């Protein structure tokens, strides 16, 4: 660090080659080697620094880590990451298998602005349905009443579920009970046969 440049900024250096580094907020750093043989004046044009979008995950959730992120429809990397943009409005998207797509319009006010975008992705819940067929009885899935049979129960998470069919008119009578696997995107048919009531 030798000082801040101005119209009358001067620095004494020995003859020969010197590495020059100029840094100014809002502009790209400029590094250049100059050769000094006598008292000389140098002019260096600086280029405005682009704005940057910083795409990160919040401390509470890393669900977006590794997701592909796009700016204005163009893939620019994975999360966490950054992209250089011009001032204005930009569409930021993050896509990751098994999660809902993230989409947000981000306004960048000026060149050299660093804009932080925190992304949390929602996992896509895998669900299926059950068709419970029986000649009579009240249907329960995982202990919750689903109405009289036959009935279709939608939006059940993938995995095992306990299916029961009970006789409301004879609560002490034996009913139907079975653990059934629900498969995502499919309807599973369950045929429930109730034992005869012994009088």
C-alpha cells in the first residue's frame, strides 16, 4: 500500500520494472507491470466491477446445497455459488431432484453490488393412494376414520400404513386389519373381508 491516487499523486521508485496494483471500490482491481526509466506520468483506465449474486443456504437448512442454480434461465453453477450480473431485475432459480423448484426475482440496484440470496428448498413428498373395498364397515387408516367402505384414501405418504375395517354396529366384533405398503404415484387396492358375527 503506497497511497491513494489523485491528479498530483507521486511516488518515488527506482528505475526498472515494478508491479502496480490499483484498487477502487466499485471497480475491478487492475494489476500491471510498468517499466520506469525516468520521471513519468501513467494513466490507467479502470473497468467498472459487475454486480454479483451470492446464492447461499441459511444456517438452519442446507436443503439447497448441490442444487443447480440459474440466472435468467442460464445455468451458472451449483449452490453455494455466485454469478456476475448487470444492474436490474434477474430471475434466480434453483433446481434439485426430489425438491420443489425455487424461483425468485432479485433486483440489483447498481454495479459492484453484492446481493445475497438465501435459498431453502421444500422436499417433494412422495404420496400414493389406497382403495379399500369391503361390503360394509368403517375404514380406518393409521387409526384415523376415513368413512364407510368402499373408500379411496388419497395423499398418503409412501411407506407402510395400518388399514382397519370395523363394524360400527358391533364394535366388539372382530374386524379386518392389515399393514399395507403405499407406493408413490400408485393406487393400492385392499380387499377387506370381515369375519361373520357369531350370534
